[in-house]
């Protein structure tokens, strides 16, 4: 549904400042979904009672805490403050070297987008920490996107770290959706697909998670280490075959697909999940809603794109631009802003620097040349693909400016090198690592 503020707190948006306005809306959105702020608003602890999203959990002794993913350190720090340091022990594993330390916590630097030795060490430490607990114990899991690579242990002990890196590189550079990637990951892992929860059973378990997957698939966040898994070995075999991936897997992993020897993950109804609770702290919808409110403050007629958010970047760009055209026609003379989230797919076709957001924006720049339109696409974790930026912003002048500098948008797209294209123009979005991850955000604006 479109919304409009009658008296916006900003002057009527000017197309010549459109790129700057789009970036401000994105930054306001990031502030609105700040992990610290949201955790302190939604989680309370008093008189031995932990209240999480309206649910109360009695705690009679200090819990154990396992935090994993891009937001792991931030979540662990805030939870520690909320509990007043009343934690028995914990582990934190994130894709950056922690600059802060926490008492009673082991801290690990896990790899992303590919696992490292730290990823393996963190998984081993977590399994040890949650083993041997009883029904009166409580384990709090703080789970966020990126956990699939920063936290890993293969079921098959013959699989090496080199094998895992090659396996993950094959997956993330392909055209698979995140849920398909994680279906394959789950069935190879000793900690994914609910197996970490099985190790912690019969302890009480609370999972607080930040979702970087489609809303209906919470068990895909970080490949669902604490949730029952609805996906199956059969689906893993089918996905790998459909995309022609099996021959690209390293030998020790390939044999499990060729010989169909993957082990099934624990399913809904398994006794290991009998005393488990789950709470989604943040999701992509929170980011889209925050951006919607911010855009309305700038005087835009705002609308959430009702089409598919998770598909090939070219397909989504064309559909969203068509929807922007319709929205503009419905509100003549008024600036309009269309918002969408999700994660488009973007296979790697060259050896440059870039990612799905940079490619989406560059492709859109070709389509909006000469128009009074602006497109922004950025990752909420601060890293788009293998680039150091979050994404980029473009307008109707982007192609003209690029040609004046001798740049070719088509060539940069073919080389998977959209980062250097936008970096040369000064139109990359630089947030640094945000310690958050709720998928991507896209803004499409029309001033026509």
C-alpha cells in the first residue's frame, strides 16, 4: 500500500540530489535496525526472569551462550550487559577479529564467505560447551547470517578444510538461492541443520536470531544449527544435480552425492527440540519498513514492491523498474520511491570485485540512462560480494559520467567488477562492517 506524509520534515526532494537522498535514507534505515538498540528494546532481565519478545523464561543459574555469525560479537556484548554479566561461559565466533573481549567467553575469528581454521575451532568449542548438560541448564544461542561459514564441522572427519573451502566457493559463486545453498551445507555438517541443538539436548534452549533469509524460512539462518530441518537429503541431491555442481565438488565431498551417503538431519517433532524457544530479533522486513518510513519523511510517495525479491538480478531490476513506472504514472507530479529487499542471485562471470548489489545497480543504471530516476542497492552487513563496499547508487546521468571517464558498464558487468566502476565515479556506499545482516535493501526513485 502506498503511503504519503502531508507535511514532510524535509523540503521536496530534488532529483539533482537524488543519489545523496537515497544514501541518507539507507543510512537512516541502518540506524533504525541497529542491533544494540533493538536488543535493548525487545529483551529484558529482572528478578530471574528473561523476557524476550513477550515470552518469559525463568533462569535459576547462569546460562551458557553461543554466539555465531556477522552480528555475534554485538549480540553477545549486549546480552552480557542485559544479564549483568550473569553468564557461566560462552563462545563468540564472527568473521572479523574481535576488537573487544568478554569475560568467560572464548572468541574466534571465523572465515567468510569461506570457512577457516577458526571456523572449525569454534564449532568444536561450541559442541564441547553444550555437551553433557541437564534439563535444568539453559543455553542461549545468538545466531545471525554468515554463521554458515564462520561456524563449521563436517560430519565426515576425512573432509579437510581445503575441501570445505572449495565446496563453499562452488556454492556461493553459482546461481543458487540462499536456501538452496544452505540445504546442501546442512547435510554435510555436524553443527548445521539442528545438530548443534541435538548436542545441547536435554538442556533448555533459547535461540535469538537475526534473519538474513526469506521470512518463511527461519531454519535457513546460518544453516539452522539450532532448529529442526525441513529440508532433506533427497533435496540436496536434486539441487546439486539440477545446477550441475557435483563434478565441481572436491572428491571427499563429491562421493557423498554420487553414492548418496549423506545423513539425514533432525526433523520437526524430534525430542531434541522439545524445550526450545525461538525469537526473531530482526529481519529483512524490518529494514524495508524502516526505509519506507524514512523515504516518506523526505516527501516521497512510498510503496513496497509486491513482486519477487529473490531471483536473478536482471529479472528483479526490470520488474522493479516497471513497477516504478506504474507507481509514477499513478502519482503524476509527485516523487515516488519503491522499496524492496531480499537477495538477488548473481553468478560470478569474471575475476573482478563486486557482488549482487553492485551488479544490480550497474544493470539498472543502463536501464535508467537519461531519465530522472535513482537506484540504490546495498547489503546491510556492509560487504557486497568480494568487494569492500555495501553497494552503490546510480541515476540517469551515471552512464554519461562513466563514458566521459572511459568506463564501460557492460564490460564491468561481464568481469564481475561493478565495484571499480562505481568506485571511480564515487558512488559506492561505504558503511564498513556493520555487525548486522538482514539481507539487502533496494530503493528505486522517480522524479518524473
